[in-house]
C-alpha cells in the first residue's frame, strides 16, 4: 500500500516564474465519502484512476494509482460528481525534492498552489522563495473540494 504525504502552499505570484516543464491535467471525482475519494485524471497523453483515503489526522493518507486507457478515462469523466478541474502543473527540482505548482483554470482560475511530497510528515526540505504560506490542512484547497466549491465562488 502506498502512502502519500503531501504539503501544500500558496504561491507568491509576484516572484514565481513558470517552469519550462509543464503537464496539462484534467481531473474529476467519481465518488467521495468520509473515508475515501476516487479520481480520474488525464495528464497530457496518459490517464489514471486513483483512490485516496481521507487523512485521519495530519497529512498522511493511503493512495492507490493505476494507469488506465485514455478511452476509459474519457468515459469515466461522464460519471463525475461536481466540476472537472483543469490545471497546468509546473515541475521544479529544488534541493533533492520535486515541487509541483498547479495553475488552475476554469472555475478555479486565479488559484496557484505548490505541492511537495515527503517521506515523513516531519521531513525537512528547502522552500523556494516563492512560497507564501501553508494550506496543507485547509480542506478548501483539497482538489475534491475545489471540484464542488470552486475558488471563484469563495468570499475573498
């Protein structure tokens, strides 16, 4: 069983610069409850089906991800709950870690979030200068919630 330990941060768009390595992502959620979410995603020319547990505490959760045929993914999008999410993912290597910066489009346009996956919840890592503040435990920033309550509908 794979574990995902992911921290999320808001990006300072005044100093952040887009990466030369970009992945175009479209994703939707097939179901969710208090224990799990099931997602379908396309990332450029590949497609994935993912099941993630909801963290009981902290930011660690179980994650099962499988590559599936693109044709299947496109059919699964029709079964989604909520809105599709579209985003451009910018990839950076900083120190020994991979950072992913998601620039959301559509109903979530204007939201830019950086993510880093860790080996443990207390792992130390180098933060880029363009990190503003952490939102790892703010459930509004979970992609599933963004598919139901888009960023552009938030009171700001």
